[in-house]
């Protein structure tokens, strides 16, 4: 198939490009290199058509979508710190960008897989989180919920186009991590801890560290994304792509320290100090993966210690 990957130079996008190439597909990447990096595609640049541009460029997106059979739309403003610091990016890129991509797909009648996020659940207390659960958000003064809302708007667009018969689906990611993760750690606690442990600095814990996440290795995240594009089983629905194994941030810090083989201390930082006033965190986040198991037969296969080990190996090879 001819496939367009928006955000294909990003951490997740570039792994998806690898998988598509492995399966013999013809790949075009659209990425403006805002958080993505050409380096992520350096090993396969001769096999893909790379376009350095933005999803906000309607004419460009239209031209690219016309020439493919399938679109994976991963381009987005991501990372809690980034979103809190630059809320407009999150609202415009994530809401308007998806509108542009879906509009073009509707014009040329192409299937689209839209990358969504577990952030859409907000701070719901219902665990595990199933796709049709209520979303629970706080005040509009909290920029994090603007991100959640923009991604939820993306999903509303998915379902609206689906009603018109367009094959579209949304995949909700749960804390993906793995090789090529941004080492600055702005979007992932795994990267933050790994960088800190390797350089002998204290590991920064925001809040008291009892908040939990379910970390999902990139190969699993990307395989589920790939399958959602290749099968029609999830058309018209959203599916969770997450590893249901829940862990506190304190436990994660221990695992990373053990793996790296250091005993650096923890440094507790209040949310206010890190993110300013009007910040709220998600206390627990766990996916219910029944739907994606039923529809795609997808399950995570890489457990945390193995995934962290593979990430660490990549990190050492890349940065030392
Ligand atoms: N976190 C932390 N220290 C860090 C970075 C993140 O304690 O250096 C916490 C963060 O407050 C959140 C969790 O780790 O509770 C996961 O953060 P991340 O930014 O990876 O993703 P999120 O799930 O919040 O989108």
C-alpha cells in the first residue's frame, strides 16, 4: 500500500515507518521537525519520501493524501510540560491539524488512523479505563485539560466522519516508551529518569510519586497502530493501546536505578514548582484492553524490565 505517516519523524512515527517498510509498503512522511528529528529516519531516508512541512498546510496535506491509500495521523503537539508551557500549540496543532487531515481524507476517501491518547480520560477515578467511559476533566484554566479536549475533539471528528461512511479509527496510547524517546524527557518520565540515573543526578519525582501509569513498550504501541490501519475491525471506534501493568512513579524510579546500577537519591518537587499554578496530574491511569483484544487480537508482549533494558541499550549506544 501507499501510506502517509504524519509525524513520521517522531519517536513513535519513525518506528511505525520502520514497520511499514518491513511489510513492503511505500511510505511518505510529513513532519515539520518540531519535536520529530530527521535523525530518527536517517537509517531509512533512502526508502521513504520525506516532506518537511506542517499538517496545518491544507494544500500540501491535500496533495499528499490524494497520492496514498492509507493515512496514519500521528503529528501532534505532545508532552505535558510542552503543553503547559505552550498551550496554543496543543490546541491549534492538535485540533486544527486533525481537521485538515481528516478533511483531505474525506475528499479523497482514504482511511485514517488517528493517534489519540489516554489523556482523553482526564482524571476519572474509574479503573481500568474503557473506551466508552465518561471523561472527567477539571477547569478550563488548567492547560492540560485543553490538550485532553483537543484530542477528544479529534476523536469527535473521527466519529463524525465515520458516520459519513469514511473508514476512520482512533488509537489511544498509554505512556509509550522505548528507543528514540526524546532524551530531554519533556514528554516522558522514563526518559527523564534514565537521563538522570545515567548522569548520576537525583531522580525528580513530581508530587509524592504515588501516582501510577501503565508503561507500554514502543514495539507494542506501534504494532497495534499498524494493525488498526490494516484491518477494518476497528473502523468507527476508538481502542486503547496500553499495557495494563500498573506501576507507581516511585517504583519506576527504583526499577530504573536498579537497571542502570546506581543509587542516586530521589528529589521531590511539587507540581506547582515544576508546572506552575493551575496544574493537575492524573492519579491513576490503567487501560482496559478488552476491546482491542477482541477486535484486533492485540496484546502487549514486552514487559517493563525488558522494555527498559532495550531502551537503556539504545540510550547508551546513541549518547555515549
Ligand atoms: N513525572 C515525575 N518526574 C519526572 C517526570 C514525570 O515524577 O521527571 C511524573 C509525572 O508527574 C506523571 C508521571 O510521572 O505523574 C508520568 O509523566 P509523563 O510526563 O511521562 O506522562 P503523563 O502520563 O503525565 O502524560
